C-alpha cells in the first residue's frame, strides 16, 4: 500500500480541528486532533533506518533524564543512533531526527499534512516558507529542556504520552530580549530556567491522536510520560517570522553600539524597518 494513500483519501486534521487552528493561528497555543495513527513512516524501525541514512548533522541524541535548564548541548550517549531508537525502551535516551524532509517520502508526508492547513496559514501570515519536519523518539520519563524555536510549529503525538509546558511568546520574563538577539546572530536556543517561572506556563498533555500548536519563539519544555514516545513536529516559516528574527538581530547590533533599542513587535506587527536595516547591515558585513 502506498504510504500516502491514507493522507490522500481522508484528512489527517478533522474539520473542527482545522476551524480551531484557523481561529487561533498564529499567536495562540492550542490543542489539535489528528488521525495520523500508526503511520508506516513513523514506526521505530522506519525512523531508525531513516536516522542511519541521514548525515550526522541531522541527528541529535543524548540521555533522556536532562534537567529543565541546560548550559549548552548535552553530551551524546555513545550509543549508535539506530540502536538508540530501536531500543528506546531501555536506552534512557532522547533523540531527534532533523529535517526528515530530506528524504522524498517524508517530504511528501510533510507536504500532505501542511496542505490541509495551508489556507488558514496563508490567510494570516502569507506564503509558507522553509517547510521542515523533525521526528522525536524519547524514553520513558525523558525531558526536552527549556528552549524556544524560530518556526511556526505543530507537534503531533504518535505513540506514548508527554506534557508540553508553554510560556508566552515575546515576554522577556521568560526569554530576555538579549537571548533572542544572541540566538538570531548565531547563539544557542537554550534558555535559563528558574523555578519561579513555572506559574506562568500552560500545560498541554498529549496522547496519541493529539497535537499542540507552538507559536514562533514560544518558550517551552517537555516531559515524557511513563512509556516511550514518538512525536512528529511539522514546521514552517513566514515572512513575518523572518522579519521578527532580523529585527531582533538588528536590535542586538544596536545594543552592541551601546544603545537600548525598542523591543520588536509580535504579530501582526511587521517589524519591516528594522528587518530591512539588518539585511543592509548584514550585506555590508558590519
């Protein structure tokens, strides 16, 4: 059977989910339903084979029992990626396969999923850019530490359970402006965790068939449930998200000159002037 026949014959995102998404996109985190089920491309064996076929830069894995806050990237476990995934019940690991759309079959899966949401997305934030997908395989009790991501993102739970705790995007209490600026000029996306931040978070408990939308740069961390988990993250960029990133980078440049720049605006603010200014500065090699 063609691995895409299910996506072609029936919607993965039900109609009420698509309506909910359209009402909340792009700034309000919310849960969604999906019918991805036990897709043959998302079994442990299929993902292990995929991970072994991709460049080393497309795979990241480490021990699963990380703290909520980390300083830099954790060290790898030393267990080969194929074994890490196939034996996820016992390897106490967290693994992500990045840019799985490099494989044509996974690229088609990503396109099929996002095509269902494309009208709602492009009505708000314009043409979808830089479509990417990431597969996460996590041992029981694993933790994805506190961080943010530059993409519009939907995390679909395929098997196992997890709880994502999200924090308001654009609020400097949870991700200081200077951290944004550093990230957009080549720094890391890990954030400093403090326990007093926790009351500001919103928990999204995910079981198979459930998903959560994560706004651009919304800080979050994830705790896995009591069984191994497989999740699929489908992401895209918009001109708005790129402009926000470039405006942040320009603010960092201004801060380096001793100035105190005004914070960038969230959607629907376009940040066009600062974004264009940064693109000029970057082109001039400043």
